């Protein structure tokens, strides 16, 4: 039995790792890939989605999303992901062309034409998803849930309280969290526990394939660049967090994760807190839960799952 999904991403090193896991599991029926501006500009992220998907020999429609956040100037993470968004690792020119359908239209039509509910995996800012739900609320019943990498209950990486994906477009995130669509939130609370070590990167290198070598190079770049920024949590100098991988891993193996159902609000205007996800753990608002907020992952099985995916895609 397959699981139909749409993947909305902003590749991005960790987005590529998330796509690797998705591509390695045929039980995921990937209906569509859409791209965000986030880790890099839209021009770069859609190019990376096309080159990587082509390299992996996957024939999947890739649709271009919106170029800018709703109301804020785009801030990218090129200092973390490199000028080309992939740690300066190069893939062959893509064979997959950009879809004739814009991302919002492609998402809408894919959802409405489906006979079953689709899981929406989102690993970047929520600009496309927010625009979709705002313009086409009729699709909500077609979304089983949104597996989202973003937000944080305690401590951010763009400000003391805000995580990057939500910070880039808090207005879109606010729309999504208020949409009524179920959300599984893989925020920094769980993704900071979902890391690979230098020793585990050596295991990946030992696979000996061209792809494994590229993965290892991207991860080593990621470790080095993240050390120079707030994206790297203190105490993890020889490790790197595979943030976006959590959103795919949860869909495949929810048993690896633990979390709590909570009400989550997004701060959109605070001078120091814009982009903060406010988690009502104590149920002080009295508002109904709108997200499952993950906080724990079985790291050993998570890493084993990832390395196995690199191995599968190296054959």
C-alpha cells in the first residue's frame, strides 16, 4: 500500500537529504514536488530540485513556487548551504523541465483530482502552502496532514526564539497553523536530536558510490558552515542536524518519534519575536490543539534509516 505525498521544499542540503529518504522508499507515491525560496532563491532551489531528481532518475513533476514571502523581504541561508545551495557540490544538468503549471495550481489540481487524502510534506518556508490554503480552501479536506519541518518550542536559530523556516515567512506560517489542517511539527526541539556525526559520515563515504561521496561532501560542508552561524546548536561541533529529514521520516516511521498535541500560534509582528512558534504546552489559551509537536526521536534508528537510504540510492 502506497502513501501519496506532495513535497514542498527549498533545496538546500538538508532538503536533498529529505528527498533522498523519500526517493529510497517506493511506498511513498510522490505526486508532485514544488519549490520554495528559502535556503536559496527560487531560481537556485528549483534548479537544485530538478538536477537532484534527474540525477536520482526519478520522473516527477517539479513546479515552481512563489519567489518571495508574503510581506517580508526574502532572507536566504546561503551562508549555510553555499552559493549553489548544495555545499558547492555539482550534479549533472537536469533532464526534468519545470512544469507548465505554477506550484499553487499544480498542488490544487493534484489534491482535488486525488481519490484519497494526500500528505503534504513541507521542508521550507510555508509560502506556497499558505497561498494554496488561502486561495483554495476547498483543498483542505484532501490533505491528510502536513508534515512540517519548522518552528521551535524553546530557542530559535534566527533569533532567540524563531526558527529559520517560520522566520522567513511568518505570515504564511500563521495562515497554515490557523487553517484547521492537521499538522505534525518537526521543530528544532526534535531536529536538534536528529543529527549525524563525523564518524557516521565516514560510514556513508565507505559505501563508495558517486552519490555517497556527494552526500558526504555536502554534509561536511554543512557542518563547517553551520559552525560559523547560529544554525549550529552549542555542543554539536562535530555533528550536523538533518532537520528536513524528520518531516519525511515521520511519514514513513512515526514510531521513531514522540510528541504532544498542542495549540501552536505564530508571532508575526513582534520586534524581537517575529517568526516565533508559541507552543501552548500548559493549555493556558484554552484553544483546541492544531498540531502534534515532536520533541524526541530514536536517533540510532533515524540515522540507520538515512544511511540505508543512501545505500539504496547508490545501487
